[in-house]
């Protein structure tokens, strides 16, 4: 999990497989960024090989917290097998999903 | 007849990656399911096993129970059964989530596993058995979606 800074956004790049074994670490890391006062987050899922409902649940929880703090969460996700998980749960309409980090950190509406 | 495989593994999250890897490799080798269906299988099996592990973890204190997975692989279909011995639940009385556009959808971080299994599989059955729950998943090479 590598985090970086882009135009005022904290970008967290996730990799590997996210399931009930690994999702708690992802949750901790994202909650830590929020606790540091980071309110504009980009989570890059393009190196994630597998995402299950626990991973989705973590992202839902972060989205809720971010909104409570008046911030914003954007996802980068282009891999068909990961995009499909958002589509079949219909959570693609709850999240702002972008094709690239560049697209995500640009102002304006989701692409 | 196709191959039948049985795995009996500790109800611990760190076994999940190994179990789904074994199941998907066996299914890919022994069936004609296309890659997209193997991906669906990988996720559906993970959800079924995660629920079983969760159920066992809630039940046992101090030591972990075990989860039994059986897999029947045939050219045109794969059947998976995942059994835990942790009481059981009623899958027909799950509270549905609000639509994703509604702000209160974000109150629900859990409960996506069973809808995912239903969406990814050609058939899902839950039955009370042996003091626990058995989930049976059917995936065919000719998906309904």
C-alpha cells in the first residue's frame, strides 16, 4: 500500500488480493489518512487482483466517514474483473469511479 | 463422471487465498468454463468460505473450528459445497440494502456476500445440516448473465 500526494489529494495505491484476511489492513490505513485530516482521498484499485465483499464493505465505510467529514473519496478502477464487482452490487453508482489517477484528481464530475 | 475434491481447512481468514486458488485451478483444469466464469467462481467461493469462517469465528472461543469444502468438477459445470458447523441462519430473512443512490446505503458495510453469490452463480442453495449450514453453488459454462 503506497500513498502519495497529488494536487491536494492523498492517493493510496492498493495491490494484491483484498478479502477478509487483508481488508482490515486496508481499513486501518484509510482510517489513518482520515485521522491525519486528509479529506480528499483517491484509492487506486488498478493493481488489485481480487476484491470481495469485505473489501467493498471497507470502501463503503470509508465513503461514509469521508462524507461525514465533508471530504471526498474517488476510486481508480479500470480492470474488468474488479469493475464487475461494483456493477453487480450496483455500488458503481455510489462511488465516483475514474479511469486514471490524473482523471480522479482533476476537478469536476466523474468521467 | 468428473473429479471430486474435498478440503477440510481451519476456519481462519488466512486460509482463504489458498482455498480459492486451489478451487479455481482445479476448475480451470477440469472444466471448460470460460475465464470469466472462473473469475465468478473465485469470488463466489470466497464469499461462501468467508461466511463459513465468520460463523465459526463467532461460535468458537480460543480455538478455531473448521470448514469443509467439496467440489465436483465436470466439463460443463462446477458444483461447490461449503459447510460450517456453526449453528446456521436464515438466508431468506436478510434485510435488503437501500438502493445505492440513497445516503443510508452507506450504513451497511456488510451483507453483500450472499447477494454476490446469488448474482455470480447459476444456483445457490442453503441448507441446515449437521448443526451448521451448507451452501451449494452451481456454476455452468453457459452463464445466465
